[in-house]
């Protein structure tokens, strides 16, 4: 008889004071692993992501943002006006009843509110607290506010992104946010292991700047080892040629990504071109030669792919053992049969927007229950439940707090 699968973090509670993307992305991973994540919000200053498109059926509203509903799956929401002393007392009770407290304000904000680690660990000595600030809790820049778009150029990504002879470019997303969140989740799991062994909690100081730099080490190494940064070079890379994205036939702006790793792969591509002798052509026979003649090389590749539909080109390239794929559009991903078969996408009934497709958990665990357990919460949906069941307030006390505007 098989044992029922248990969620890895079942029984763990998170008081989640995070907002925007980095912090919520951290606590999202904990929710996927079974933790009870209680998001502390306020209607007086909505989370930025509750006001960002895309909105369900193009109708704006704080509970209708696809952005918010994606990154807050499986969580609960309570509303507190933390400018009010009574609300801070509710927050302290919640923290005392939680295993983990998460926040991603600028350094010092939680301390000024009376919710810093030195205060909270007096309420619960084994508490784990994680702060995902832009620059960390120490150092001359600790007090500065940060957002993901600023992290991209600040961390060196923009300096290596763009075309030769052109200025630095953004990379398309606020890379510092999800990267910081994922690093933070790993640190929390490590702290839980430490607590299980020792009984002791701890404070986790995460710098989003540093977590973003951690995924671009080769650029830093180029500077420190050789005294020169990598050159911006579009979609090209120094160790493969051809390497890029090429437009396919048709009027619907479809593209194919192709990377040829070595001389053997180039020979197979030359056969696809109908000219096997190109494998021995002095201009292309080696990586150094192909790099030296990359403009000519890319024109040949573009002409071959441009004469075929993306599906036809990719099928031929993959059949020849070459790394190639269609540059997927959002619709392609949403309808992809492989992702559907894997069960990556989830559809859960949301109280306001109904059942809509969202990205799910990108890992599978053979012996543990890890999944999206509930849709994202509506603003303040669980306020009364949490105050009653977690913080120990009586119904009359909750009613008084509500009447006084504390639960807003």
C-alpha cells in the first residue's frame, strides 16, 4: 500500500510582507512546496502588480491582474493598515505564529515599523526572517530603493547585451526580481534545515544586486582575468558559429533559433544546404574560420531558413541532429503539446475572474506533493480567517478592528 504524498513544507507558515515581484516570487516557491503563505497587504497602497496588465478579459481591477494572480498562487491575503498601531500589533501576532517572515522593502523599513528581526525574534526565538532588499542590509548603498529594471544595467547585463557598435540594451525582463526570489527561496530552505538540526532561527540578508550578478559570472571573469569586458555582439557567441535567430518563410513574423557547436555539426548543415563541400571550404571548415566569415555564413543560413516554414526548417535541422527550434510565441507555449502532457499549465477557479490558464510548478517530485494548491487570493480575502485562526482574535475584536479601519 503506497503512502500518501506529503507536501515538503506542510505545517510551515510564512508571514509574507513582500510586494511587486522579487519577494512574491520567493514566497511563491514556498507555497508550491506546501507552506501556508499569508500575504499582508493594504488597500491604501495596493501592490504594484495588482494594477498591472494583462487583466482578465481586459477589465482592470485589483483582483484581475494576470501578473499578480500568477505570482501569488496558493497564498492567502489579509489587509492591514500598517500605519496604525493596532495593525502593527496584529502583524506582530501573525509573525509570532509564523515560522518565516519575508519582506523585500529597502533596508531598515521593517525596523522603523517595529517589525525588524531584533523585535520579532523576541516573540519567537526560532523565527527565520528573510529580507530581499535591492543592495542588502549592509554597505553604503543599503538604504537605496531598487527595482528590477535598474538591476539589469547595474548588474552588467546591459553592457553585454546589444549589437556591435550599438549602445547597451535591456534584456526584456526585470531579471533581478525572479533571480533574487529564487535565490531567496533556496536560502529559506537551507535555514529551515539548519533550524531542524539546531532549533535556532536566523536572519537571511539577500542582495538582489548580488543575486543578479551571480548569473553573469563570465562577464566579470573576462574583466578580472583578461582586463577587458566581453564585446556586445548581438546573437553571436565566441564558441559557436553560426549562432542566432533567423527569419522563416511566411508573413507572420516567425523565426528559428539555430546553434552549431562544432565542425561535425557544420558538416551536417552543409549537407542540408545541398553543398557538402562547404564542410571542407577553408572559410568554414573550423570554428575560427567560420567566425572570421560570419557575415557570409549568416547570409547562407538566413537564405536556407527563409525559404522554409519554421516547422519545416526545424524538422529538417533536428532530423540532422542540429540544435534548433522555433522561436516560440506566447500562443505557441500555451498550446504546446509537450507542456500540456507534462501538466505544466494549471487552471483553477478564481473567485472573481473564473478559470484561466496559468503557469504551474516547473519541477516534479516522485515522493512529495508539490503543486499549485489554490488560485491567487482576492485582496483581503482571508483577513477574518487569519485573525481568528492564526492570531487568536475573537469575533468581537475583529469587528472592532474592522470598524476602526485597521483592517484596510
